[in-house]
């Protein structure tokens, strides 16, 4: 399972401006996730980050710019983990593990789970420009996923079923992350350790392989 996405690598030293930006992103993510865009105030975010009220305008050009950057943090981090997914010699199990691990890794990190909850809030009630912004950043990775699954099913290019398969696999992993608090209450042993998360990842990879094998067999039968 790849490293959990984080706002920055703590091993890398940050200058004063970068540290301020980091604190704003972290506190804004928490407050936006708790209250939503409209109810979160820039004053509250700056106080939580221990920065001057003008810091948001200086670093992000305003509340909207800060919110957009907060939303893009996990998207950029996860997208970076999809590099090479479209490689023609990448085995199916490796492709599925690479795809699903990017989401499962978020479960082990409160910041990552919080980010997913913020996106869930947006999916339920999108703010202006949310869909267009996400599509612009997600489309290349999504198309790479679809191409990889289509290749393993035996199709020259993705059809609607391939898109359904990819959407279903991503939704399965996303829900595991978004529902973190429910799992902690209902069955904590599913997510209370890294070993448990790795077992969950293995199982999801197996399910993904079974789905792809089913679709491949179905087309072989239809073709015969």
C-alpha cells in the first residue's frame, strides 16, 4: 500500500511562507469539512492557523481560492499514485492494487478521511465550479483506469460496462474511506490497524479480478 497522501512531506523543510500556507490548508480542510463552505469563516480559519486575517488573500487570493486548493490536495496526491497505470504490460492485480490502494491508504489518516468527507459534502451539494474543476484534474487518471480495465477484459477501447466497472471499484474503495467512523463503531477490526487495511485491500483486489474475469468470460461466450 503506497504512503498515505498528506499535505506535505514532513521530511522536507518548509520556509515561512510555505509553513503558513500549509497551516491554512490543514485548518481550512478541517473547518470546511465540519461546516461547509458557506458557514466557514476566513477569520475562524486564520485564527485556527494562528495567522493574520489577510493571510488567506495573500496566499490564495480569497476564500474561494483557498477552498479550491483544499479540494485539490487529495486529488493531486491520489493522481500522483496512478502513474504508469496505463502501461500495457502491467498485470491486472497490480493495476487494481495501484488503483484501490490510493483510496484505502486514506482510511489510515484522519486528514485523508476528512478530505474525503469534504468531497462527499461537495458531491451532495456542489459549489460553483466544483464539477468542472474536478473533471479537469481527474479525467486523465480516470481514462487511464478505464483503458487498463478494457485491455484486461479484451476490448480495444472502453465501453459503458468498463466505465461501470471502474466507477464501481472506485466507489467501493471510497466508501471504505468515507465510512471510517461507521466501521470504527460497527466493526473496528476491519480498519484498526495497517494489517487490517492490507487485508481489506487484498480482498478488494480479488473482487476486482473476479469482476474483470466475469466480463471477459461473458464476451467470450457472446463471441462464440
